[in-house]
């Protein structure tokens, strides 16, 4: 919760309070959410923080003996330590794409995912504004990761810190990356703030998390 308020609050202060007027020309949608929307997103994000925290804590304590988590980097070497970030990112993106598409089916969308899509014009506070069932579903990637392949504990912590920041960026309502990069050969395969904002605005397509591989392959990309 502390991480949520500090990081989301920092981005909100910069883009929605301090430099609101100066940066408005760069905003992806030509309006700001209502105060009631911020409050709703914060309340749902608080419950999500509890759920993610519990799943993470249980994974590294109660279920630790059944996982492939390890302490000493030298156990698998420096090369694998850095490789594990790529493995986590690819697995997480795949898991998120298919679970995200699943909860966009008509029945599950009404039950689980509609809460998140109440924010058609997302802000940093929207980052973890999930229905509790969706929060639990997405938090399950943590035990899935550590059951499938070895991950050093510090790497796991830093990966999810990065993911937290990426989630804020995806819901920021502004694009931070320059146009020449997003249109480059590399940039076209990254899930940017623009891409995810279109998902919130259209309530369909662009289901990926970090990359656009699955959207391109499954023809669910909205340009």
C-alpha cells in the first residue's frame, strides 16, 4: 500500500496536479477523470494491494519449500540471474494475455473485469484497480513463476517492482516514450501507454502486458 501511494502519488502529482496545464497537450485523451473516479480506483487498488501482498508473502514463506526460489546468485551464475528477468517477462506476458482475454468474455467481464474498465480514461490510480477476483487471478503469476523455473529472490522482488512501475506507465494517460522509438522495429513490439490507453477507451483489443507479440499473432491488436 505504501508503495502504491508513493509511486502512484508521485506520477499523479507531476502529470495531474503540478504540470497539469503544461503537459495537457501530451495527454492521450482530452479530458481528466472525475474525482469520484480517482476515489473508486484507489479503494479497489487498496484491496488489490492486500491480495497481491498476501499471495507474495505466502509464496516466499509457507510455500517456499515447494518453489524453485534460491538465495545465492552463484547457485546458477550471473548469466542466469539476468536471463531470469527475460524468462519472467515472457511468461508473465503470456499469462496475462490469455487470462486477460478470458476475463473479457461476456460473462466473466461482467463479474470480474468490469470494475477495471469503469476507468475508460485511466490515471496512475487505476494501476491496481481490480475486482478482488481479478487481483487474485493476476497475483497467481507469482507462484506460477517460482514453481516453473529457478528465480533468485532479489530478482523476483526487482521484477515486480519494475512491473509495478510499468503498470503505472500503462495507465498514466500520457505517452513517455518518443514517437521515433515507438515506431521503431523494437518499439512496435512493446506495449506502450498509448496501446493500453486504447484498450481502456475501446474496451477490447490490445490484451498484452509488456509486449505486443500475442496481439499481433492472434490479430487482437488495435492500432
